[in-house]
């Protein structure tokens, strides 16, 4: 890494004072970045039920399907889970 020979450069505020268009561009970029992160956060929050479903799916032990009682219990719990996920999804969209 090279040493600085001329010291620290001017701060961006100096450029904004001398060039108001640059300040406007900076504010626009900052607004776009914040808006993008807000949109991503909303998107992630709206799909959180899918993440929860995948976590529960990973916990499921397939060997429970070996007997009939296990199959019935699995189907009932799957239907209840699907119903609650569907309700959660549609209520979050309103």
C-alpha cells in the first residue's frame, strides 16, 4: 500500500458546496439505495413463511411414514400447517 504524499483529500462536503449538482446526485443515490434496502426487507418479510416451512420440513423424520398412524398424523399436521401458512400468507398481503 502506498503512503499518502499529499495528505488527506478534501471532504465531500467541499465538493457539494462548490458543485450543487453533485450534492443532488449524492442525495438521489442515497435515496435509491435506502429505497432498495426497504424493498428487500419487505420482500424478505413477505416470504418469511416459506423459510419457516422449510425449517419445519427439514425437521421432519421420513421414517414416521412407515406406519399407518404415522401417515395419518403426518397428513393431519401437514393440512393444519398448510392451512395456517395459507392464512398467514393471505393476511400478510392485505
